[in-house]
């Protein structure tokens, strides 16, 4: 099996073989991700991290992944500590860090930023989230979580819950799940439905997803609740956010008696009760750990070693 991607920009650039390649390699990386063995595959290599938006899990798991492979990390965790505050434009920053590093990871609030960066540098570029667009590495770790828990992806029944309009994680995930013939339900407030263009593109892939604003309509027929927060920072109108926040609360009472797990890309705000954390339903912290072996697999596949 061969991995054919030179950059990680959108999950829609991936073939099913590309996805399976990364998932299989991630499983081999797990012992090193858990400190059970040491790897030096990327010794002497440097990963450049350009985070113009806040991040905890994505940034730290990429740093951990690179260091677990024996490499080093440079970059910034917020634009306010970079020369962007002096007026330096994105292109100049990307070109400059591309001269220092063997690969770049970039998060930005503007859609298309990662693809723009990939067009102007000679090193691999990884999209760590571009506005409300795509978050392909999150999708890969989500798929890996499903595979590790269920032993498969094909044939699962997944409900995507919450902010489906602005949520880049669900946009990426829906297209990936379509490759594995997964049944999908879209659960959201009417104001935060999956974008019509996304639904159209999914229908071209043969996906017919149930849409509802009532979580009780689907809770007893899905294997996975993939929950997302209502994203205040994406709302152009604060009043609209105030009306919608707290639309759903996943608690142990709702889940009781259902054969279902709960996933979440995190951070959560008020959409998952803390009483779910220590139950067999809650898998979001396990999911967060799986970001390390998956990102190790991506970095090892992208960064060329002599």
C-alpha cells in the first residue's frame, strides 16, 4: 500500500487507500506514542508550527508526535507573538518558516489558507484547521478511534450533532465516512444545518443522511454520537449565538440503555455533561490520545528522510 499525498489539505484529496495506509501505520506507532518504545525516524528534522488561531489538542499532539519520532519543533502558538503584529503578511511568514523547517503545520481563521501555503513553499504543508473549512488530521484520528473501538468503520451508524454549519470537523468527517459506506444522521438546530453545498456533494457520493433537530429521534439507532460545540467564534452575530447555545446536552440519563459511544473533537463547553466522562459511553479523551499516533503516521509519511 502506498501513500500518495504530498500535503494534507483536505480529506477530499484522499483516496480510501490513503486513509487506510495512515490508519494502519498509526497502529504501528501506538507503542511509541505511549512511551513503550523509542523511535528516531525523524531525527534531525524540524516541524514548523504556524498557529494563527488558538489550539490545545491539535498543536500539542503535533508537537508530541514530532518529538516521539525524534524530531524538533519551532513556531508560534498565536499570531500575537509573531511578526504578524508588525504587519508581516501570511505569504512572507510561510515562506520564511518554510526555509527553516522540513514540514509546516498551519491553522488559520481563513478558509483556503493551507492550500495557499502549499502553493508557495517546497516543503509539505498540513492543514490544522482553516476557518469553517476543513480539519483533515482530526478526521483521520476520528476514523482511527472508530476503528480501534469497533474494529471496523464500514457499516457503522454515526450521528453528527451540534454545529454542522460552521464545524470544520464534521465537514471533513462526513466526506470520509462516505468512503466507508457509513450511515449518517445530521442533528442540529435549524440555524446550524449542514451547508446545502456539502449535502449536495455528499449526495453525489451516494449519501442520503437523515436530518433532524431532535436527538431523541436517532439516539436508539446509532453507534456513535459525534458531538460538536456551538462555536461562538464563528458566529457573525453574537445575538444568534446566544439564542442557540446550549441547544443539546448529552448526559448519562440520555445515553442510558443505548448501545452508543460519544465522541467529541474537544474543547467542550456545555454540550456534554461531566457525568458522562467516567462511563463506558464517553470516548473523547481516548479519541484525543489517538491524535498522537495518527499524526506520527502522517509526519513519517510526509517528511522525507535520507
